[in-house]
C-alpha cells in the first residue's frame, strides 16, 4: 500500500534540490527587473546570468563525487572553465570600481570549491 507521507522508490532528493535551486534562480532573475535603470542597475541586470551560472557550478561541484570516476576530471575541468568565464565577465563588467562584495564572495566560493571537488 502506498503511504502518501512516505517517499516512494523514485524519490530523488538531489533532483528535488536542483528543482528548488532552479525556482530560486527564476525568482532571482525576475526580481532583477526591479533594479534601477541607471549604470549600476544595468550592470547588475547584465550580471544575473553570470551569477546564476556561478551558483550552479558551485552547487554541481558539491556533487562531483556522484559522477562516475571516469567523468570527474572532465566535470572538474568544465567547472574551472565556467568559473573563469563568468568571473571574468563579472570583473570585466564592473571594471575599476570592482565587483560588489557579495559578487566577489560568490566568485571566491566558486573558485574555492574547485580544488575541494
């Protein structure tokens, strides 16, 4: 008998976590339309895809061990490329003023996750 309060055998907490993260990212992207239409607001709006990508890579690195052993090196290399691509886009976008502290922290967290994966 199926008990609706118990997870069934198809329950996959990792898939549910990814779905929750996707919902968070959609809400984050939607909220960016409320940013002011000045230079700082436009930079932040343009940064939303890079921020989401860095969060996604950071999260994926936490689960790199779930990949088959022969795919881990490729996953790590791909993560490194993505981190540097999106970190470079963010630092280039903010230029001499520097990235905002929260953005710098996200970049640092993503970079720190790579050698730990």
